[in-house]
């Protein structure tokens, strides 16, 4: 409960003193910075912590396997039966009603629709997937933990996006990335701790998907239009066109002198120190951020591996951000809802799959060859899946499906080559070892070292958490 | 609640035996097997078993015991494992334990006085909670340093300091105090002239003259209005919307109402009353005060989910005004505070009976506008088109309801597992049944099942038959009806005859038969009325059996009787094409109403529903599981009897009175604490919107009560409150650190110095504009969305459009609170993106350039130019060493250097910090 009162560390030296005594880099002091609550009820960060260095790295409740998170958000809802939960039996009923009840989704659906992509067994684990993600499955299935029994609450985009991102479909709550950044801080003070990449504009519900709500604004996701290549359009205020860099340095040296003089008469005020430091950080951020987002610095071979299209570029940037210590990167498939293919699914999913397959496969290979996959948790999935039946009268698209869908995890302590849970024989509803979105959140927080019931924030008289009053850690997902 | 428990205890058998029995056998069973899920920590099924009162009250399924009645005590049923739920779930109790429970219930469930079983540490008693005690008027304390206090506030502060062995700080110097009080009261820096005038005024009244000048400034209302708008979760948009215009075109009329009221020093009780019930006050509010209701209506719209909208309104009233987290009692009784779920729904009923008028009332005198007549004419045309479309769709809906009643009956009685359509939106094709109507028909069918219904009894019996051999079994059943007519359960003869002759072989046919009958009876009635009186009023059919059939569509609960006003857009128009058409027509109306030539501003008003509905508790917060009916009334808190039910309309007027009743211990305390926080930097109660049992007590309780009692006795005058605080010596203290004092009170909770503070987002931007001559001082008006673009004259920051869905990044970067909910206190973070904005934002650069241009080289030699830039940016002359540093910079940095020097000063700590 960060809005709680300031807690002395040992009764003698307060954290504020520590910060005030530090001369360089307030964010670097007391990195272990988590003050365990005596009663062990919740993670406490003092007001001084969260206000003066909200992004300073902090330890979780227990050592986590994952140190950082990448959420590949396939917004719109990719079809499970066309990707990682193939159901060859659909072909038998193609164009005919399923023998099982046709569950009600947002639109009217009818006859079964077979997948346009054949199914294969991949890797040592022999997990079945369609060829839509051929490269990813061939190279990485044994590192992937495929959850085929995900389920959410409703078949509409808006509430499902909110549920997946903020753990609650209607009420305003902080996003998943905000919670993680609040819990862990960030390893690099020169970059935002939580970065959101989405090309060309926003997904539906816009910035609400990465809001910090009642958590301090510093934990909100920093949106990057990843279709841009000009750094000025990537991060707000990152460049000053009217002020050459060396001139800005001179100006900041002047500012520092002015501020030091001001501070001389005002000792022991950590606010003043923190603000002086923030200009130094900002100055470094200008070059560091530019560098982090400049994927052109990647060798041709690497660029080739990720693919030349926007997904590849996004994931190259993602890797560069992760290397630099960014805590949480959420990568969106695109503005609006690209995977929402009510019609022409073969063409639309085919196109998206092709781009994302190359990019994801390259990304996972790259993370692994750099030794980053062990402590980087990659999450793939949409806000829900799609129906195994088509929207009539055409027979070429699928409706939203929250009864059952697939997400997968890789790295960061997730169990590779493992399939968790199952949908019914046609892939409509999760029936075995069901995993609700709240359970996924609880489990991912566990991998990061948090007890999801104790990562809380006191607001409006309540200790809020990402999983609210729900969530169950699914231990079977862990290596 | 406690009183109830106590009185129950008195009624209980108090024999030693009974107590023994409880302690020996009952308490261990409850403690070991029940309390973990049905105690203070968790209340599965809404049930607690930790006190007798809770057990008797029961949970979602009703009382857990009926004392002395073994057969109807649910707890015995559950432990018996005969039917669901089987409790405890982990395994059946031993037979002797079950017997003990039975004996205990049979004996009237004796429970020793005062025992509450604990699943955690006991909470404090609400009756003794400080915030629920009446506001006292503590006498001004004696202090040792009698020469220090200037005002009574100072005595309250000094006494606490002296108790801890602390001395107050020296007075701040005059320029520091002037800058402090100016930013504090109007959110802008003092001008050079104002500084000089104050410096020159050495009279005793110098300070109070400044305060009077500031309180009389129209900018005072802007500054303090913005503080209130944080509480009011003000925004210019609705948040995510599905079919509507996302903008609140008239939110600014509420914002301007707040500014106007504060500038006029409207008494706080009146200010609150208007914001809850401006439409029903006595004496009536001035006409434009109707805009005050924006306080209730300007919240998020949650894709029009009614329960969430009302929850937001309860929350803003309860946390914002009363400092109570009433919304915590939406799904269960409040876990800490004496707020049962019943009380939440009592307030819910008030807001559920208050509607926003379809056309918001105009403000000012619109007729004065030359184009008004034309505006009105065109508006009527567009509104008529919208209304006609909705009516035509409504007629279609009801026609379908009657014509396809059979299909609806089939859909309504098919028991398929379907998602709760209350929770989610179904999109239908044009020819589909309306999903919301299916629900309405299901509810209607349910209502015909409870007691014998001459028309629907055979339906319910036939529906139960299996598909296989349906026809045969149906025949047998109908033959039975014919053979053995029951006198007390007659079957409508037409229904029986038609069903019998129709040889029904499936559910679909059954429903179609009913549909034909009902529709035919309706048509006959229609035809008869047309012949008899031109269709003006209904005429009974001559044959009683047919008349009974005709009346089905006329029954109150029948979907055919749903009025247009009872249907929302999605219910009326479940398919995309008609939704699009409606949106188009509505946009035409709204666009004209909001921005057509001559369009008057409007108030985001509320009006009472014509007949306030009855309100029920929603068990677990779910409207699908209604519980007991509750009257509309105020919170009971610690009073022993519930307050009287509201009797006038929605009860908003009565609610407004109850909230501002001088006997209410919370309202004045909560507000003075907020005002104190904004003046001194920290509140007396650390959670300004939560004065409940979990809040920390005030750091200086006597001071809080002194402020609150005085506030009320001085007519709830906010300006008087400001005067009292800013003219105190406490407020005048220097902000310098004193290690000795810090060792005793590191957080300065006792105010041994002034808290140095950083300007908030609005003041930072406003100060940049003010010192560079870029500020447009216009007060009020529509919100602007080019706030961050440079320009010769810019409006104050509070006039920037607040887009709830997409708040510009710079707002959150500078800790502007998320307008999704009422905000008590802003964070004050220090992060690099703030520095980036100041270093690189064109607006900041532009302000710096304006300063440099205004101090052009004609100002003379470099030295005097440096002085001029310092005076403009920081309102003081530079010291010798500062001039030297600046000159060295000017020499090294080329022709743009003066602007860059000014820019550095605008970024400096001195510029944004208030000592």
C-alpha cells in the first residue's frame, strides 16, 4: 500500500534520509527497496519510494523466475482451431451444424468451419499445431507452454480487453503492466518501465488498456506508435529540434548550477535532489531511447530473421528494450482489432500469421541465443479466441469465443513442450483444467515472484489487486 | 448492528448450561469447519456464521437457522448432505457433531452474549470510532509560548508541538509568504507590482489585505474549483462508448458553476445541496445552478451499464462528501465500517429514481440569441425524426412480440446454457428474435409458474415432456385435464380444446399453438374495439375464455406491455443496421443541439423519475439475484434505528439535507481536512476520502474539530476558512529543515515547519504562461483542446479538455489524477519524462523566447539583461554570483543564449518549488 505512511527502515535511518544522503542517482539507492510488511500482508512501498523514484528496482515477495515480461497481444482474438488447438474433426462436419450445442456468442453462427491449415506434430513433445505458425512451432514448441483451456467472461471485445489487461471488465483498474512495474520498478531509469508498442494508432479502448488508474502515473504504459521510424514521433518530447545537443548540455549545466545554488540554502530535501537528477536522466534518455528504438542498428542477418514487416520491427525494438532493462513490453498486433476476422479468415489470419510467425520465431531464437529467454516471460494470445463454427450465411469467418481459447507462454519459468488443459472435441469450450484470465494473471505474477493476493494498493478504503477477489496460481504451468 | 446484537443477547436463554453447550460443542464446529469461508474474512454465498445475528440473517439463500425449527434450518440441511449445497465441502461432519447442531437449533440456538467468532483479529467498535462522534468545539488550549500564536489555529498546533518538545519554525520572509499564499489561493505567481506593493506595505493589515485581494480575484474560483473537480472526477468525455458521441458537450457548465460558486463564497452546505439536488431545493436554487448536478452526472458511463453508473454516483457522493467508502458495500456488508449492503441499496434507490432528461435544460437566456428561433425550429425537426424512428422500431418490436410470441416462448423455455445477456451484448440479425426480449419473456413465463395460471398451466406441464414420444404423452396429459377438471385449478377451455385438437408433437408446435391463440385473441379484441369505438379503448370479448386469452398481452409483466421508456437502445435495436440508423439520427440531433448556430449551453441535469421504483438489495451485487426490498433513505451508520425513509420523489432533496445536516459528523470534517491539505501540503487525516474505521486518526484531532465546528458556525463559509488558515502563524512558518525537529517528527505531521511543495501540473503550466505574458485570463467557457500548442495567448490549464479515454500523456506525466474515479489526493512523483517535457516541449520553449524577446537588447548591457530575465522568470533580482554565472553562459552560448537562460530558469527548482 503505497499510499500508506512513510515507513522508517530500522527506526533510525529513514529511507528519505538515505535518499537525501545519496549524491548520485537517487534511483540507484537501496535497490533492495522493498520494505516487507511486518504482518506479511502486502508489499509496502513508502510514499518516498514511489514518489521520488517510482521506477527504482524493487524485489518481489520471493525470487521470481521471470525478470521481465513481453505480452504479444493479438488483439481481435486469434482462432485457436487455426493455430495451437487444431481440431481435425471439424472437417467431418464442415458446412454442417455441430452435433454438440452451438454456444451463443456475439453473432449468429451455424455450421462447422474446418481450418484452412493442416495440422502437424512439432518438436520432441509432439504438440499439435496448424502450419499457420510453422516456424515458431518447429523451432520453439518445446519451449512453449500451450494453455488450451483459457476462458473469459463474455464474447465482446471491450470487456474482454479490459479483463485481459486490467483484470476487470468494466470498472477502472490499473493494467497488468502497471501492476508489474509498480511491484518491480524498472532496471533502467533512462527508459520508461512499461512500454506499449502498437503500430498506426490505438487498439479499441485506446490508452485504457495500459492505464495506471489509481496507481501513480509513472506506472502507466508509455505508448509508442511502432509504425513510425522517426524518434520524435516515437516518444513525446524526446528531441529538441531548436536546441543542438551540445547547446542543451551547456544549458543543463547552467540549470544544474542554478539548482545547486538553490539547494545550498535548503538542505536535506530529497525532492530537490530528485528533481535535479531527473534532468540528468532525461538528458541520457534522449540518446538511450533513440538508440533503443533504432532497430536499423541490428545486423542484416538479425533483421532478416525477424522479417522486414512491422511485427518484426516491433519485436526487434522489444528485444532492444528488454536488453536495456525495460520491465514490461506490450506488443499489439495493430490498431483496431486485426485478428477479428469474422470474414475471409483464411486470407486475413493467413496474412497476420505469416508476419507474426516469422517475427515471433526470430524473436524467441534471438532471446535464446542471448541467454535472455530463461528470465524473460513471453505471453501470446488475444482477448479471447474464435468459434469453430462459421458466421452464416458465408462459410469463411469465425465469431468471438470466450468459452475456450488458447494462449501460450514461453521462457521465464514456464514449462516448455507442455499442453495444459483442453477444449471439447471441436474446440468450442474449455472443458479440462480450465484456466480463467484471473488464473493466468495470478500465475504470471507468481513467475515474477509475487503472491497475487499480496501485491496490493490501498485505494478508496480497499486493498486492490490485479486479480481482485479471484485468481488461482496454476502450478502445472511452471517448469 | 451492535445494538441489535446486544438486544438479541438479552432475549437468549442465559443459563450456564446453554453457554456450556455452545462452548463445548458448537463453537468448535463453527471455528474448525465454517468460519474460514463464512466469517469476517470471506462470506461465501453471502453467509457469515460468526455471530448469532449473522446466522439468523443468513445469506443469499435465506436465514441459516430458524431457531427451534429443525425442518426449516438450512444449516442442518447442508450438514445433512442430503441435497446441495453439502457443507462443509471437505467432508461430512461426524454424526455426533450433527446431533449437537440439531440440539442447539432445537434449543433456540443459544449464543453467549458478546461472543463473535474470529477468523482474524477483532475490529474496533464503530460506535467509538472518532469520525462518527459529533463534532465538538474544543476550547482553545493554553500554550507555554503565548507570544507565538496569532490565531486560535496556532494554539492548537503549538500545543501539540510543545507536547513533543518541539518549537515552531521562524516566520518565512515576506516574499516567500507572498509567493506561497498567491499560488495557494489563485494558482498563479504574484506579479512584480504585487510584490512591490506588499514590500512597501508595512502596516499590520498588509497580510490580510493580500488575502482579501486574492480571495476577491476571479482566479481564486479557478484554483479551488480545480481542487474540487479532482473530487468530482470531472472530465469532458464519457470514457469508452459504444454507440454514442463520447463527448460531454456541457461538462464545462458544471465546471463553471463550481468556479462561480466558490468565487461567490456560496456556503459549502448549500454548494453540496445544489450538487445533489439543485432541482428540488427550498428556497429554490437560482436557475443556472441546475448545472451543479454535473457533480452526479459527469462520471464515466461504463458502456451505459446502469449498475456501474449508479455505483459511480454513490461513490462520488459518499467518498467525496462524507469520506465513506460506501461502494464497498455493493456486494456485501462493508467489511470494516457500519455500512450494510441494505444501506448501499437505499442510496442506490435514490439514484435509480433520478434520470437525466432526454434534452438537457438550457442555461442563461437562450432566447436573446438572434438565431435562437431558427435553432429551435431545426432542432425540433431533427428531434422529431429521431423520435419517429424510435417509435416505429418500438411498434415493430411490439408487433413482433405478439406475432412471434410462440417463438419467444420456445426460446424462453429452452433451458440451454447461455451467457448472461445482462452482462454481455448480443448482436442480432434483422430477422432474429431480440435477445433481451427472450429474457423478458422468460421472466414473464416464470411469473405464470408460481401459482396456478388457467392459460399457462398446461404449457408448463407440456414443456416438461421429453422430446421422444411427445405427442403421445401430450395427448395423455391433456386427456387427463379433460377427464378430471379441478375446481380450484381450472384450465381455460379454449386453450384446452385447441391443444387437444392440434395433436401437438413438439415444443415448437406447442408454442405456435399458444402464439396463434394469443395473437388471435388480441386481433379479435382489436377488431371489436375498432368497430365499437374506433379503437379508442379496449372492449372485452364476449366469451370469457377468449377474453382471458386477450388479456394475456395486457398483463403488467408481459413483454408486450413494456413501454418505450423502459427499453434502452440495445434492447430496442439489437441489430447493427438499425443501431447505425439510430446513431445517425441521434448524432444529427446532438450535433445541432451542441453546436448549431444559436445553441444555448445546457446543464447536465437530473430529474426525478415520474414514479420512483422500488429498490431491492442485489445479492452479491448481482441484479439477477434480488434480495429484500429497501426504502430510499440515508445511511444509518451508528444510529440504533435506521433513519426514516425518504418520501419526496427520488429522495435526492432529502439526501442533500441529510448529508449537510450540521449534526452529521463527517461532512464538515471531511471538507476542512481537504482545505487544510491544500494549504499545508498534508492533510490532518491521511486518507481524505476515507474516514472509516481503517483510516488513521487525525494527527491533531482537536484542531480538526476546531476547524470543523468553526466552519459550520461561520455559516459554512469557505473563504472564512481560508482566511483562518492562511493568516495563521502556522502557515507563515519557514520551510527550512531543522534536523533536531526532524528527529522527533520526521514527517512533519505536527507542522513544526511549512512543507516545501512542488507546483502541480496546472500551476506549472499557468505559471509558465503568466511569467511570459502568454496567459489569457478569461474565466469560464467551453473546454479547449489545443492546450499544449504554443500561441500568443493561452487559456489556463483547467480549461483544457479532459478526455477520460485518452488523457494526453503530459497530464499523467505530471500526476494529474485519472478522472475515472473521485480523487482525494494527488501523487507527486519525480520522473524523467517531466524533465523531458520541460526541456523540449515547444510550449515551454515558446514561453522562454517570449521572456527573452520582452527583455530585448535595448534593455542595455548584458548585465541588466540578465537581471531583467531573472525578474521576469523568478520575480527577483539575481545575486552577484548568479549574474556572473549567467554572463559566462551568455558569452559561451551564442545569440540564442538569452532565451536559453530564461528557459533554464523556467525549468529550475526555484520556479516550480514553493518554499
